[in-house]
């Protein structure tokens, strides 16, 4: 596990996923056996790795990635490093014959991401990319509504994502400084558009065209040592994404916005028969039959309690990860029920490696996300709409 000294790698992947599985006695493979994940912590700073390992009762850590990858007892390489370091490390792991699982984006550019996927495919190793938001209650509810035909014909999707990330001078920043340096692989487009690609694809259909405007609203920030630096990466992006079937998605992404919504991400889906508003962990709907009849009159105060006229959609994943019929509850994962999205996908990837169970969130999926981010940045730079092709395996 490379990069677990960072916030995401530590909290979501090491503690929330791998160590949580160990605390549960390992992953139940369904045949009377349990898979026991044994993490090897890898990074550049020995004191930090040593401290992290001791804190969690682990014994294996190293600053020598090549030595770890040459160890025959290591089966999987996981990468949550900064974007600029990920591609080279993944290439080394694939060449060593290790299965690979990684955060997004898988590389800084689409061509490199696609080449990496083809290398893994040619080497015959299992490969996957984190697509965690598919496993959360809100998106799962949207998926169920789509599959049940609740929306009728989907017309549009409107997404709002973001929050205010402090500059780091008067109050500490909530994100690492490299996120705001383009030379280190930073930027909200490269960070978030891979998420929008897989969410839109799996819920409504693939993105076929993009028009975007990426900007840097806050040009000066302060790093972890309190030193000022120039923010060279975009911290906000405004995009129109055209999907298969004529669906139009508008998504605003910003680290320079204050939250006036129920979640840091909300998607509103409007269809001919109904609409839904979903965050990461909630979903509300309004059917055609219960839709009010608003009348525009700017001279009168609004009397309709519009927000109260929506119905809550319950999360149908049982707490123990079993659906009502006793089968594994879809995206929730065999042992999880969707309570922790990262762990849910980890469970599926481990089962894919150990049992050859089906898996579709591979490095080619990661390449699609990187391609969308690359085209969005190009659309912004050139001021025009761009088609989004389907990468060829």
C-alpha cells in the first residue's frame, strides 16, 4: 500500500478498508474460508511509516518500493500517491507481475492511462481503479430509480459539488498543497472529472461531448509549512456534458464555493415522469402525479413549501450486507452493505483477485475518466465543445 501516509490513503483505504476487514476476521469468501489481507506500508518517509505501522500494530513497512515488488509474498500493489508519481509506480508493479489497484486519476494524461491499462491486460494481472461513489446510498438509490423506470425518459442531470478550501494563511487548508499545483498533477478537473465520468456512465449513459470552463479563483495559497505559493492548477470548473440518448448534464465543481445544500455533492435528475435529488447518502423524489403547479409571479412571496413536497427514498441495503432475498446487495458488497464505499469496492476487488469473480472497474475505466478530464481542460483552453470518444482496449 503506497501513499497511505496521506489523508485519503490512510483514512479510507488503510483504516476504513483493509484494517476494518482484519478487525472483522478477514473477508468471507463464502466457501468456509476467509481471506486475510496483510498490508505492507510503502512510502518515502521512514519515521512516518514506522509510526503509522506501530499505531496500527503492523510490522511490515518499507521505503524501497522495488524491494517490496520483488517479494513473492506480495500479491497486490495499491497506489494512493500524488497523481504525478502514480503512473511510474504502477508500471513498475505491472512489470513485476503484481495485481494493481489504485486511486484516480491513474495517470496525468489519457494516452498514458490507456497504455497502462493495455500493459496490465497484456501482462495478465488483475487491475482496478477506485470508483467509490457508486457504492454510496445516494447514487445506489438513483441507480435503482433508473432501473425501475421511475424517471420515464431522463432529460437532464444537474450536479453541484464543492466547498470552501481555506487558503492556509488564517485557517489551515483541508486539502494538501499539491492539489493546487498543476506541475504536481493538481487541479479540480483532474481530481473530480474521473468521478463524473463513471457516475454519469453507470447511472445514465456514457459522456459523448464536453464543454467546460476551468478557472483558478484563488491564485495564492499557503502550504503545509506556512509558506505562500502560486496556485497554478484550476480550483473550479463549470461543464456541460452531453450523454448518450440526448441527456444533458451540467456539473459545477469548486473548491471556492460555500455550501448551501444538504451534501457536498448533490445531483438533481429530471425526467418526464419524475425527478430526484441525491447526495452521497440521501435521495428524495417527486413523481409526476405529485408535482405542484408553480406559477411565476415575482410580485408575490413564494408560498409553496417546495422542499417539503419531496419524498425520501430509503436505502435498501441491510446492515449486514444482505439484501432482503438473502443475496449480496449489489454495489453494497458482500460484507458491507454500503456503509463504507471504499471498503465495499476493496472487498469486490479482493474477491476478483482470489476467486476470479466478475469485475468491470478496471484501468480501462480509469482511462475513460482521465480522457474526460483531459478533454475538459482542452475544451476550456480552446473555448469549444469537444467530442468524447470511447477508448479502444
